[in-house]
C-alpha cells in the first residue's frame, strides 16, 4: 500500500509537528485495505492464545462485528495484504490445522503471527498500539523505557516500521542519509531529539 503524504505533511513530520494527526491519517489509510488476511486475538488469556485467521476488506469493521456478543476482548494483531485472499486463508488454515479450536480460531501464539507477517514481506503489517512510544519510566540502570509499537512482543525497527507497522521496516536510504520506511516515508531523523526512543524499541 502506498500512502501519500503532502510535502507540507512530510515537513511537519520531520520537524516533529502535528505528528499525531498525521499518524492518524496514515492509520486510517491502512484501514482502507482492499482485501487483507487478518489475525485477531482473544486478548485476555495470553497463556492460551486463541487467534482468528480470516479475511476482510475492512478489518476494522470486522473486529467490531466479532466483538458484538463476545465477552472476551478482541484485538487486531496484524494483517497481510493479498491479491488472492481466499487461497492464502486456505493455506494458513491448513498449515495450522492441528491447532484449530473451532472454525477459523486457532490456538497459536504471537510468535506464529509475527513469523507469518515477516514471511509476506512488505504485504505484512503489525497493528501499532495507540500509545506506542509513550514513556514508561526508567529501568534499574536508569535507561528510559518506552511502550513498544506492538502489544504482544518487542519488534526491531529493521523488521517493522514503528509508525505504520509495515514489515519493510526502516533501512538506510542514501538520498536521506538515514534510515527510512519505504511505505510511509518516516525517517530516523524524526527521532533525533530522543534517540533513546528508537533504541528502546525492540530491546529486551
């Protein structure tokens, strides 16, 4: 998916201005996926994770529909854009058939989901937490800690962009002289005012 930012929006991102509003625009664009294989988790019992693998043109509306009548809190973990959603869904269902609980629900874990998202290259996306990057405090060594982009595990910025969630990650771009996400255009210099924030993402 190619999300277009205006020149002024790119400048504001680089200057650290209106970042939340621009992130909201990006996230809204990501929700307008034509067709996607989604991973939705019953987000309460993390010891026995039940994850739904399905497809939808609008994962956001789909999770709301699934939540109706479900006493357990549901959360979108990520999605894979696909030109053949039904075939990909079938392949994933067959792959995890031994872990099937009921219909499209499987007892797999977040590591399985992360692996699938990585395996599908730039078509895979993690769902970014609303409070990603929020300062949590300092550890025993006085090192600042921040809320990671993904709720269920730490991720490296080389694997997943901490802003749009694309599995293209941030990689060095000669034109910018720094790491850059090819999907949303965010560049590493955006975090220069707080380098620990980037370093904290993905660290144990």
